């Protein structure tokens, strides 16, 4: 059991007071009573003439506060051998002993073994003061080198009060007559949080813990005589409340070296059997419930390093193999992975400097090298090698106390960081663009964020409690958000800038139970149900309907999913979470095959397949389907150099800047070059026909203007104090002002008014309900109103005094609307037939991946579509001919005919769906047209090079389009063949549908034509478009809503606590390109693993996603069972990385303290920016980059400072590496 009582921000070593309970803790003179130790309870003891794990000798034993032990054997030369399986060093320095964790962080002990200090090479230090003398000394004060401290007040050798520099943040401790801890109360900002403990009389065994919310944990024990004849206890049962997390441990009658753990899950009993070596206390096997000895097997070398980890499922005949090699200091020097066969050779290789315990080089299976240079154990230079003599490097500079003060990438672009005397970041200064400043309170929590503005600094104020939780955030426009918490710190109420409340309730252990918002005084609630092991069983929508329910196997894997329509999806597995086949809701089957490295090699679906091949380092080499093969080629730094598609003239080549940004793209459309400024921001795009130059707002760094040097057409934008667009203008040197847009916002930031000025002025007013859904749109005297049910389904449209009623069929499928309009669906939820009041009947056909393949109008073929293996729509055919599309990533950059002749080309600006111009090549000379767009990217007009408006468009709120010629006269369709319209997406003039990459949208009903390829990951109602707010949100992928103004994704706070099975649905339906672009980790299911999330899915279990979706080894997380520790197995996941994000990602962010929020956001930005060669947003107070010894992931290094699955880089204050250390053994 681990508890944290107080924590103070610190840029050096963290000031954290935590407690650990171990019923077998041997130290009886603890500051906290029997069984308890604290995080600084490190002690170095002598064990002479002792045999330890089969080795006899004299030992120094490091006892940690969490109960773990590390044994250093004394050598004849006075040195000490490192403990088995750990890269720790012990040496004597004068009268002190130093334990070194990473070459530069040290724990300093006195001759008597008492901890005196934690230090590093930069002079950061935690000093420890004691009352009394060894061996009865008691900790009295912990202080860092900047004067921050925790003070211990002790009575009769027991801690009674833990104090800080403020009298409003402290903790008190109470004991019974037996000296056992009975109560801990933390006081913060005038509020208290108490935890009570009950003990077994006379046995010093903890029997019950009751937290501040009254949740009770109960523990049972059995007592026995150990090998030394001592009468000791060991835990046998634990339960939370009446039955949550209930499990028991059976130590007897299992055979030699076997323990049984039984988890109670309803009527099920999940029996896990653990086999361990009694001599080394290492787990050697973990057997699954009811799987015929299936399980995970561990092998160790003589130094007790885990060298082999094998997961075998004898019922299916499949296995996963993970192999590691180590040097004498226990550093990982090689890793290999195999699927169904043991790897024959090492895949990844690592080289270490054994003097200072730093990683100096990683080499991937293809021979690509990344190397590292250090300053006092922190990464100073990273080098990506072309060869042994050439590389690109990123440099990190530090202050004298180890704080990151500058970062310079391979382009020479830099960012500087300034700090206050407490080591907290006060400024971020980029090479170009606005500087950001920060201010903090006395406890180190962020209080102000300052950005420049035209009238002085724009300041966001953060009011926090004494533990750093945000209570109020006041924005530069003086509006605020407020947050309320329960006594455990769970966010219970979030009140937005408009005064709207979001209420959250929790099951025990902080599992989200419900999310509610108020609509017309009535709560709209989404509920999550769990079994007693907290696996998600059911998600209930605001109408009380079970949107999905989950049936789990004995391994907590979802095997049956029942949807809102009552249909079932079933999943069969090969091994671990590798999916073998999925029987989808419509009864069709998708199956997977994997190569020898566990990578998806073939996905078979009804009527088709997708086959993949890979290079040695896991990069995709080819991907094929019935349309042909797409081939990738890479440069020496593993960057995509060329992609050749399966359609005519689809070859696209790339060149890069040293830091990895694309510099050139060459295709059938010609060569396009991208220029960067000193901060690596885009400054120009040079195309064969034009040059676009970009300028940035001085106060927020956002694009504020761009201009075409060929035509003179220019765009400009103005922003308010919250960086929202207030004015947009499009002009031409001779034609003058072409279009302007003005916006007004309500308190919550939603657009209430949009004014368009052009040939005539048009003002549109919008109104929303308390859930942020669009309820009215008014243009002059014309007003249209929208009504919805609580699940978001449109129930009525009221216009011109007429009410158009919408009626649902099963689930959320729309059945009827209007006078005679209706829709029919196939079993998968794809619309197959739609009848409209205007007399049109549309019939739709879909392929085995639920992609729209053809549409007929009133029985006559209208249009058909083909897709490549990446899921890109590459062919459009209609009566006018067949067009082939060429892609650069997500964007169409050219259209050709069947012979590969160029018909059109497109230029795209930064971001997504930011189309700038179209060039048409059907005449003697290319004709260039420029797109004039609003805040959503919706195209309002096309202008030629002379600034003449050649075509204009207007839309309803939901995207229904009207077209006008150059004179403003209505016309039925675009006369120049423009397909890009509302929200910058592709429109079909034959069908009236928009294509949003993953699926198609019908503006006439404001709904998708098919269910979300992401399942309920991105919203419980899979047919909703942009959460019923198409004015402020867009959906470029066809998966989830994006803010029209920011980088954010999911609009709703509620989102979804999704089941793991959804990942299977994603891969069975979503285009692979969209899966990758959306960051969906669907490893082992049929997609491309991004491996960048640790999430919680329907099973309620945490799994660490590995780079190839299948690596097993992760001893950084372990759990104690009896005398041994079980290494938690890291496996490929089923769900998207948004799985947990939907319901809980935003909530987690809200529950963070302000500084945690900023660090969290900046961590994500840093990881993403690093991947794309940018160098912004280092977390404030970062002590730089430190590479851990055991948890290294070579793939993480290759991905560019990514801590995806192994946490290879630490951006936090690393501490000694001991206080929070893990061990593969329990206390002796």
C-alpha cells in the first residue's frame, strides 16, 4: 500500500512525503509505527558472512522506503558488486557511502548507514536532519538547496505532524496504544482529508483502511512460522467496500514454489497461478486462468536479469517471445521480439558508457544509429546518423543546476528558458514569435500565464488550493472557469465561462461513474457500469439505453460486445491481445495474420484483403489490396523519401530539412518547396504556378496574413484577447476587398454572429442550448430552429412556420423525416436507401470495410468510388469520366486521367483542409483559382488571378450549398469543376454528399451516412455530426470533432469510457491512413500501432502499448504476491489511444493542478513537436533529458525523444532513482 501525504513542487529533487505499508516490514522503530516506512526511509545495513540467493559473502544492503532491498556484495579490493538485475553502484567516499543510480545522482549515507543527502552533479541537493543518534535517530527535516522544506514533529519516536512553510498545508498523524498508525489527516486551504486505519489486536497487521469518502478496504491474513522461526503474517484477502477488487491469495497446497491468486468477478473466479524460485524470489511463470498451463514464462541469467519472457497460449497454439541481453552493469544491450517463433538474433542494440551509466548509442535492426552525448548525466546532444561520419544533431543546454535553458535543433532553430530562484520556469523565448512568461505562488504552483498583447500583457490568472488543484481560472477577458473537488481531489463540478456546470461522480478508486450536464434544469447523464474488478461492463446514454455492454473472458479481454441495436460483435484472440478474427455486428468476419515480428501481415475482410510487408526496423515497405500495391522508400534517417501508389502518376517524393520538416514535395503536379523562419514556422510555399508567403501575429504566433505573389491575392486575420478570430479579410491589389468576415462570441466562446461582406452584406445569428448544440440559425427575418433528444438525435426542424419531424428507427438510426423522406440501412448501419421529399431516391452500396462504393439516383448510376490499401479514395467515376486522385499525406494534391495526364493540382496551407488554390490544366495554359474561406475552411468564393470572383457559394448551418456565378446568379453546380466546399471537404455534385475521409455526410439531414469507424470511441451517438454544432466545430477525419479555432479534438467533456473491443471495430472499418493520422493505436487488430498511450479500456486493466504493439517486457511495473513479484506483461492493445481519452482524458486534465496541466500539455507538445522537428514547449522546470538504465526503449529514441511505451526519457525531476525505484524482488 502506497500513500502520498504532501508534495511540494521542486525543480531539483522532488519534495514528496509518501508512505508504504508492508505487513512484513522488519524495521520496528519506524517513524510511522509498525509496518510503515516513508519514501526517505533509506538505510544501508551490514550483513556479514551471509548467504543471499545462493551466494555467500559480506554484504551491504540498501533498504528502501517501499520495502525493496538491494544487496551489494563486498569484493576483496574494497569495492562492491552491483545488485543482481540493477545498474546501481556502491562506493565509499571518505567516511560516507554513495549509492549511484545513473552515474550522476547519488544517495549519500553516513558510516552508520543513515541517509544524509540526495545529490546530483549540478549541485541539486536534498538534505536530511534527524533527532537523536544512530540507531534510534528520527527524521526531523527534509530541505532542498533552495530552502524548500518539510518538517517532521515527533513525539515518543512517532511522527505527529508534517509541516511546510505555510501554516495552511500540513498533515497530522495519530496512533493507538500499541504504536500503530490509526489516522492521517491532510489539511490544505482550510479543508481536511482523513484516512483511518484499523489493526489486528496484538499482531500489528493492518485490517482496514477507510478513506475520506468512507470507502473501506479490508485485509485478511494468515500467520505462520518462517524459516527463522519467527511468527509472521502474510495477506490472504483484500476487498474494497463489499466486493470491489475482491481477491485472495493461497500459499499452500499448490506445490513447491507456487502461489495462487483468485480474483472474484461476479460468479467467476479468475485463478492465476504464480511459480517462483524460492532461492531468488523471482517469478518464473505466471499461469492464466483455465488455459491449460498457458501463461508467461520468465528466464534469468546468472545476474538475475530477465533475458527471456514468453507468453504462450496453448489453447490457440500461439506465442510471443521477448529476448534481452545485458552487460555486467545490468544495462539492456539488445532486444528482440518474435511472434510464434523465438527470434534468432538481436533486433535492437544499445551501447552504454559503464563509467557514468549512460546510453551512448542505439542501433535499429536496419543499422540506423542514434547516439547521445551528456552533460552530468543529462542529454546534451542527440545525433541521428546518416553514416559513421555524418549526422544531424539536436543540442540541449543547461543552467548550472541542471535546468534546461536552451534547445537547438538541427536547423539551428532554438528556444530559451529562464527560471526564478526556486528553479521554476518564468519565460519561454523562441527564436521568433511571442515570448511566454509565468509566475508562481509561494508553494510553487502556477498563478499567472502572461502573453503579449496589443494593449499590454494578456494574463490568465489561476487560483489554486494548497495542493495545486485549480479552483478558478480567470482569462484575459475577465471571464472565469471554476472547479470543485471532493475530499480525495476528484473533480466533481466544472463550471464553465458561461456558468454551465458539468457534474461528475465516481465509483471507488476514482473510476468515473457518471457525467451530467444540465439542460433546461434537467440533468443529462452518461453512466458507466463496472464489475467488481472494475472492468467496464456497460455504458448507458442519457436516454437510459445501454449503448454498449461487454462480455469478458477469464483474461478480462472483451469477447462479446452488444450494441444499442441489440447486435453482437465477437472477438477471438491468438495470444495475449492479438486479435485473430472479429465477427462484426452485421455477422461478417474480419481476420488477421501476423508476421514473425508480430506485425499485421494480412487483414482479410468480406470481398477483399490488405497485405503489409515491412523493413527490418518495422517501417512499412508495401501495403497491397485488390487495387494494387503502395510502396514506400526511406532516406538514411528513416524518413519517407518516396511513396508510389497503385494509381496513375501517383509517385510522390520528399526531401527534408535537417530537423525533419518537409522541404520539398515532387509529384505529377510539379515541385513544391516549403520555407521556414528562425522558429521553424512556415514562411512560404513555392509551387510551379505561384508562391504563397505567410506572416504571423506578433502576440499569439498564429498565421495572421498570407499572400499570393503571382496574383497579389492576400488574406489577413485579427484576433481577440483569447486568440479567437474576430475579423478575416480577402483582398486583391486591383479588385480591392473581396470578402470580409466578422465574428461575435457568447460567454462560452461559441459564435453567435457571423457577418459576411462581399457583393452584399449578410448577417447570420446563431443560438445554442446548454449542451452547446445549435438550436437556431437566423438570416435576416428567416429563422430555422433545431430540436434534439438527450442523446443528440435531431427530433425536429422548424422553418418558415413549418415543423419537420424526425423519427428514429432502431438505435440512433434515422427512419423518417419530412413528408415522405425515409432511410433504410444494412445490418452494419450503413444507409442503403434514402428517399427525399424532392423526389430523389438514392441507393448506396458499401464494401467490406464499410466504405461507400457507388450511389444511384432514381435507379440510375450516379457515381462510384475506389480506395487504395491505405483507405484513401483514389478514384471517382461518373458519366463525365473517371478521375484519379494523387495524395500527399492526407491531402489530394492532383487529379489525373487514366493515362496519368495531369488535370488539376491543389496547393494546401498549414494544418488540415486548408486549401489555398486550384490549378486546371485542360486548356492551353493552366488556370489558377484561389479559395476564399471562412473560419471553418468553408469555401465562400473562388477568385482568379485578377481578383475576379468567378464562382461563389452559400451554405446552411449544416452544409447545404447554393452556387452562384460571377454575376451572383444561381447555378445548379460548379461550372469550373470545384469539389471543395463546406468545411474544406470534397462535395459530390452527383449525390449531394460530402466526403470526410473516413466516411460520407449528408447535409440535408445533418448526419453521417454510416456509423463511426471509431465506434463509440468518439461519441456515444455514432451518427452525430460535430456534436450538433457545425458552426464552431469541424470533423476533417470523419471521426471526431475539432475546434474550428484550435488544436483540440473531442468537444464534449463527457466523451466515452470506451471498451477495448472498439479498437477492433476501428480497424475493421477505418481507412488505415485515417487511423494513423488520428493517432489511433490499434495494434494487433489490423491497423497501424502508434504505441503512444497507456490507457484504460473496457477491461479496466492498464496495458502499456509497445512500439510494435507486442513487446512483452515491462518490469518497471510490478505487483507483490507473497515472496515474489510478478512483472506486468506489456501487450498489444485493442483499443484506440482515444479509448480512454473520450471520457477520461479531458477529465484527467481538469483534475490536474495548473502546473500539472501545463506540464502535461507541454509534454504532449514536446513529444509531438520533437517528432516533426520542432523545438517548442519544454515543460517549465524541466531538468532536461535523462535516460533511464533498465527501462530503455530504443524505438523511443528513434522516434525522437518519445516516451511512448517505456518512458525512456524523463522530463521530470528524476530524484535519486532510488526512492521511487522498483525491484524484481520483495523485501527479505
